[in-house]
C-alpha cells in the first residue's frame, strides 16, 4: 500500500473522527507509520502505555487529533484498555475491504457487504460510478441497489435496472446479467423482484420473469376474477396483496412508453406473445374487451381486423368507431397502425354521413349551394379514407371495406348527385349559378375591393384544388395563431380545364378559346398561357403594379427578395401546381390524394412565408376541381359515343373543343355565348361523370366537365392579425363523492370544458398522483383532449390510476393528482391543474378477496 493511499485514507477518517486507531496486525507497516506526516495530527504508538495515552487524549488534549498505532494485532476486548475509545472513534484498516470502504467513505459496518461482493469492487470504474451515488444515510439494501444499477448501466431504481436488463435480453446479449451474477448481486435482485413484483419461481431467470410480467398483466386486464383465483391456487390458498399486481402494471406501462427502451419492449413482447399463444387467445375474444390493452402488437391487429368487419356489416355506429379509434391513439402501436385506424374511422363517418344525407336538389343553383354546404364532406371523407388505405400498405386487409366504400361513393353519391345535377345543366341557357360568383368575376368580386381601399393583396391559385380540399385548408389556416380565414364557393368556367380557369381568374373583359388545337385562352385578345403572359395581363390592368410568379420561385426567394416583390406590386398572383400535375398523368394519377395532402402542407407554408414578407391580405382559389375514383373504372363509366363534328380542335377525357359538333344524347353541347366566351369554338361535355376515351391517358382523375366536384371551387379569404387568437381547451378535474383514497386504485373524471374548434385547440396533458415531495406513486397517463362534440357528456374522460408500492409510505398523508403540460419545444413540464386527496388505506384493502 503506497504512502499516498495511507495518507488519503487516514485523512478521510479524520474528517469524521478525532481519534483513529491503526492496528498493524502483520507488523509490516511500521516504516510507513513513521514516515507518515499528517498536518495537525499527532502520532502516538501504543506500547503498554494505554492508560497514560487515554488520560492524555481525553483529559489533557481533548481537542487534539491523534493517530494511535499498535505494532501488532488488536488486543482481545478484556485486555483492551482503550476499547471504549476505539468503539467511539475510527479505526484504520489496511486489508483490501478496508481500503475500498475508505475510498468510498463508507463505515466499517459495511465490511461484510464489500467482502460478499468483492468482484464488484475489483473494478475502479464500478467503484467510481458507485461513489457518485452514495449518501450518508445509505443502508445495505440501498447500496446493493446502487451496485445493481452500476452493473446494469441504469438509474438506481429496480424498474430501471430491469428495463436495461430486458433491453440486453432483446438484443440477444447477457453481459450485464453475467456481471450481476459474478458480483454476487443476483440473489439480491431476485429478492427485490419477489418483494416488489411477487416473482417467485423454482427456476428463476430474467426470461421467466419477463413471461410472468406479460402473462399477469394480460390476465389481470381481461379476467381479473380468474387471475385472482389463479394466484390463490398458486399460493396454496393464501390471500395475496393486490398491490403486487398493480406494481406489475405500472412497470410494464412505464417500460412500453419509454422512448429509450421501446424497441426492446416490442421485440420481447412479440417473443412472449408467441410463447403464450396470444394470437389463439385473441381469436376467441370480442375486440371491445381489448380497447384499453396494448401489451402485444397482435391486439392492434385483432382490433383493426374486427373493426373492418363491423364497419362493413354496419353493426356499429360511426360515433362508436370514432371513440374506439380515439382511445387507441394512446396505445403503443398506434403510430404503426395509424393509417389503418384513420381509414376505418373515415369509412364509418362516410357511411354514417351518406346515410343521413338528402341528395336531392331543386335546380342548378340549389345543387351548387347544397354541395358547398353539405355534400362536399362526402368527397372529403372518401379522399381521406382512400389516402389512409394507400398509406397503410394493407390493401388486402382493407379490400372488402374499400370495395364497399368505392361502391357507395360511386353509385350512391357521385353518380346519383351528378345524374340529378346534369338534368339542370341540360336546361341551362347561360352558364351561371347566381348568387354564387362566376369564376370570371373573381378579380372584380374579390381582388378589386382591396385595391379600392389601397390595400395590397396576394392571390394563390392551386391547380385542381377542389372545394373539399379548400375546406380542409380553411381549418388548417384557422388553427394557425393570428390567422383568420373565410371560405366561399365560386362556379368555375366551362369547360373546367386549366387554361380557361387560369384565364378567368385574371382581370378580364373578354375570354376566348383560340381557334386551334392548343386549347389556349385569350384574355382581352392576349394569350394567358404561362406565367410570363399572365404577368403581362396583370401589369396592363394594374399600371405595372401586378406580377405573376410560380410557387417554386417564390418559396426559393429570401425574405428581402420576397418583401421587395410585394412592395413593388399591388397584386401578386402565385401559381401552385401539385394536384393537377400528379393526377393528369396516367402513371401518377393514383397518387392524386397524396398530392392533395402535400398541397395542404405546401399552401400553409406558402401562406406563412407571404405573411413573413408583410402580406396581410391573401386569397386562395383554384382553376377547377376534379373527379377521382380510386378503383379501375367500369365500362359503364365511359361515354357510349365518341365526339364527332366538322372540325375537332381539342380532345380531353371530359370535354371536346371544335366547330360544327354533332349533337348526341350522351353529350351536352354548349355554344361559346352560353359559356360567356367570345369566338366560335363550341364545347361538348359527356353527361354526369362519364369519360371520353382518350388514348394514352388516365381515366380515374379527370376534369373539364360539369360535375359538382369539377365546377364548385373554393375561394379562401385570409387575413393576418396582430394579436394572438389561438387558445387551448380548458380541462377540469371533477372531484367525486370523496377526497379520500382508500384502495389501490383511483378513478377520476376529467372534463373538457368546451369543444375543440379551429381557434380553440387540443391540449395534451400528463396525469399522475404524487406525494408532497414530488414522488410519483401511480402510473402516468399522457392524455389528449381534442373532443369536438357539443354534448358536454361526450367530453368527459374516465381515467383509472393504479397506485404503486410507494403509495404505502404516504398512508395518512395528503397526495396530489397533477395535470402537467409540457413547455413548448422542451422536455420539461409545468403544472396545469391539481387536486389533493388524503391517502387513508385500510390494511384490508391490500387483499384481493
């Protein structure tokens, strides 16, 4: 032992004791004693002078520090004149265990612990790690727990130790487990698992414990009575504390919710599911029993499979499906199965909404207004359903439901309303739906009022953003802080194709389709094809204070350039094209609804960038809508005749341009005057939703005709405010009849005070029961309050808290139910609301029976 180590160890002892004894049992350290120099400490040797030394150290120099050295072993107690002094002060030992104790600043009462687990203390890294956690009031048990944590590389909690060991098991390794065994800590580990989780087995192992955890939690949730009987039989009729089972539930919930260990949980959960035959067991159960469970991935698969069946069979309401899906959102595997759950929810909503819809109309104007007020929702639900099915990648699983939704959408909605609408289209003499604004009047109706007040305005035109997509965009914009938005419907020009729609949105006196095969439209005699041509038309109308740009170009501008563009112009038109660009191509038309989702994201980002460039007044509209049917079309979806005439100029899937067009019962013919167009180019449109055959072209995504989906377009009016206008819903804790907790569980009702709207947004809270010292003594729940029901009873949320063993220490004390909210952009929480309870558990509440 080096002189430095001796000096260091002695100094630690003198920090606690005035007198330190040193018995050199092997008589080999005298030279070290004599060479030792300790400031302010007097060295004395015990050589049959004990009485004199005792008098000196206790009477003559009661404040002085002394090192008392004996060259030989400690005398037996009866011959030890200084035994009382020795027991009251410190002793310096030079064996390995004593050195470790000294290094760790532990008392000699822990010598048995150190000797028992000598392997642990052999490594300086383990000693250093342990020392950081040691506290003056540590017991043998606490020190062993901390040693376990060092071996497992975890926090000093038994649940954290187990999480780390389980992760290692999931990774196919056992280094940490072997280290625990080598260090002799495995016995302590099993003792703790018995004490806390009631784990006992003739063949103890981590995997055996793992299987027991999953089995018990699964049985407790599904058949608590059966589980209690099983436990009673296993223990020879002994009544066992229910708290054990609650600690198991709390542990497994914490484990599966851990970001750090979730992959290990998923791996081991799958292995245990196979060992326990969970798939076979689930096959016998009603999915309603499983809504609150998420121990196994198979549970989500079972629920989804059964939900598909009951929605197809229409044996459940849309409200029930929405509630079940909402409850599954808290589950561990929801992220993986989100698109399936969402698809099922939208399917149920679609079926329910279609069943309640009155799909009759009294005229063309009535049809347009009913569509823009009610019927568009069915297109939206169909789009959302189809999108989520595609994103799920589970076409086979969803095939029956998809077939049903496709049939309902096509035959009971799309075809039905457009067959009816076509009758009024056939009777129209002039294409108009007043008081709904016609598209060619867009500039005068929506843009000009801003200019009269000397206000600048930006117009975003998103190609093929039909009305129902505009409605979803309205909600997204309103959810943004300091943004207000309104939505109106407009009637597109006919035929509803890009060149004419884009031209009609510009300031115009006359519109004319060119007498050639390009389909180009002239605005006041000038071509409107392309961004440059549209800029010229705007500049001519606005004395050089107007400009057109593409969305890509604008988004690539830095802030100064964007502000300069807006500063230099009174009106800026921004052209966005994702939906039409995707849907109009045969190879990508099946991705039309994905393009719609991306468009919503594009437009929100575009609005925010415009606002950052000091644009306060924004308009968003579309050139036309579209029809989209996801499945391959039947023969009946195509027109039975081909368009014929003296001169066919331009053919598309939903319209034909030409001269001397031959009349046909399957096609409706418009003169240019009927459509408000100059020139002599006639237009033919297939009736209802029929398509014209066009070689090399897709047929599921189409536009150009007179269906409601094609001609009803959105106009969003957006304004950026100076003050915040977004709040979150308020949540109340409803106290029950008693403020006393008398059992191992607490049921609480949380009430969302109002429905979620665009401006009153959801609130996410963490809920748990804590002691006054801030210790969590229950499971913790992450809760999302996003209910939109006007019915107050439907905005109540029942939560069950399961108390842990730590709750026993709070018996007779006040505890706090806390709702906490995360600080935005951080991992830290602040208290939102709380309610106090008194813990008053009787000893009888510890028993199952």
